[in-house]
């Protein structure tokens, strides 16, 4: 698989074309941002952790019936994936109150919900990714009703799988963000990543944060948290 022209560079990843028009290469960076890019820094080694963790989980999810964009891990930082058109909705599933949910609704962190919640943000940097409901998404032609129903089904499947898998590692899944894309034939697949950048992981016994919140909140030992998640989940 040859890495050709750079197609895109985001906050955490670069994307390159390949000789196959339906496959691109994603390269994970160590760059870290928070608060709409107002806070910037570097988390040494996070690109490798996020790449390998994403690939590990996506391969497991494929077996669990959730289609993904994963094709092949090329090295510790680079992966070949199906070229997709990203559905411009960030899908957030929450099991416990934290982050924006707690601040937006004036509740304390740590409230365990009887059932998981799901919300959508319009993926638009200029508008700062505002919350959006399903009716708005359909009105703006971001997705169809059938696509939204399928995305919700997959998101809750991912939640069930991750909660069980992480609990076995002594980790509580608080919340997480997913993105989905459409392949050339219109198939909806899980895309982007599943990592400490996009999830909140708390140690099941101590409540210690093992994710990007350590960077956001200046809690220290950010690299150690990413490495600890890698060790617990993948044994490396």
C-alpha cells in the first residue's frame, strides 16, 4: 500500500491517497487540542496508542456486527481504511454525567444514568459543532431518517460492546464520540477513531481519569494515562 498525496490534515490525523481510489491511509499525530483549538499541546506517543487501540476495537466490533472503515494496520501510527464520505454528525453516547452534559444542564459529574443517552452535534468547525436534533439533521439533509436510525443502532451496539470489554479491564466507560461515513456504494460504516481522545475512561475502583481530560484539565500524567489504557486493553 503506497502513501501518495496528502488529502487532508486535521487536529489529530493526516489522510493520504493510495493507488486504490477506494482506500486511504490515516496517519495519527501526537498533536493535542481542546476547547475548539484554544488549547494546544503534544501528548507524546498518543498517535500510536490511538491508532492501535482504534484498530483493535474496530476489528472486534466487526465481529460483533458493526461495519467499520478498517482495512489494514500498516505500522504503529498508520492504517489503511476505506475511503468514506463522513456524515457530518458527531454522535455522542453517555452512560454517566460528565463534561458538557454536566456543565450544560447544571448537574454534578458522576451521575449514572438508568439508560444511556444519545445526542448529535452538527460537525461544523465554524459553528463550533452545535447540538442538533434528528429533525434538524434531516431538514439540513445531513442524513436521512433511515441513516439516522441505523447510526443510532450501531452507536448503542458500540456502547454495549465497549462497556463490557472495558469493565473486564477495570475501566468504566463514561461517554464517547463516534463518527460514521458512507462508502462509495452508500453503505454506512463506523469511521474516525475510538481512543482516549474520543472517550472518557475512568478507573472502575478509584475513578481516576484515563483519557484526554487529563490534558484538558491539566491533571498531569497525560502520557501515562494513554499508556495505561493501552496496557489494560491490549496488553502493550
